[in-house]
């Protein structure tokens, strides 16, 4: 099972970190050991002083996909969840400055809290899915899938050109604007439409 993530997939987020808007999806991966399920707490790692939350929609592959055409890609996933792409921003910025891979800044243990998956067709509006993140009760991020630079179908099309997508693989589809630092003692809540899906305490 593989976990793909997409960087800079919302224009407003690319701009807030002063990154250019990509012409093709920016794909990276996290190891399975990054997953944090069942509302387990996140333990702040000692190697970073700047862990950021990034709230994201996550799709789960329902079939193997290789060289999938954009127009058929919607047949390859049918469940969705919300997750956090925790990022050690200080490490990431140092690695980026050297042009190095950023795995340790993105793939560390517990860096991918995820909710349970729900059927896509249980949502009110599958064409424009709303999700949001609250930090200690205050809304910090609120996104809509219509604002994705590369939509779910295009991501499946693009990744499957290079890497076989297998049934059960996850794709974290990118974060909207509003990312920010977490502190020990914080509580993060993620919503899919109006439904509280994920709670993550920072310890
Ligand atoms: Zn992200």
C-alpha cells in the first residue's frame, strides 16, 4: 500500500508559501509508518521547531490504475477521507534550499493522521467537496475541491503514467491556504462538509 501526496495544488496556498504555481502535479510519497489512525494523538518530534498542519482531502484507489485516461479516472476511486499532511517546515525549507529530497520533513512517524473513509456518493456535492480544519476551536483552513489546480481525475491520470496505482493506495490531494504551526497542547479538528471526521491532539 502506498501513500501519495500532492504539493501546491491550490493557488492560494502556493502563493502563501511564495512558491510558483506548478504546471504539472508535484508528487511525493509518505511511508505507511506515517499514518495515524483512530484519532490517535500526534507526538511533537524533537527534530523540529516548526511543525505545520496541512488539511487535505484524501482519496482511496478502488482498482489498480496504470496509464489511465483523465476521462475514465473517476472510475478508479469511490471513497474519500480527510487527513493532515504534517510538515516539519523548518527541515523542509532547509532541504528545499539545497535542492534535496524532503522525505524526512514530510514522511516522519505520525505525519499523516487520517479519518475513516466514506463513500463518495454519500456526500452532498461530489463536484465541489468542502472541508475545513479548526485549531483549538478556531477555523484556520476551509477548502473546496473545485479550487484544486489538478483535480482527482487528473492526479490519477498523472501518477499512473509513472507508478502503478494499486487498490487501497491513498492520495493526499493538497492543502488550501491557511497552513500554520502547531504547539503541544493543541487540538486539531477536521471536517468533511459539516461532519467532524478527525480529531488530533498534539502532545
Ligand atoms: Zn500537503
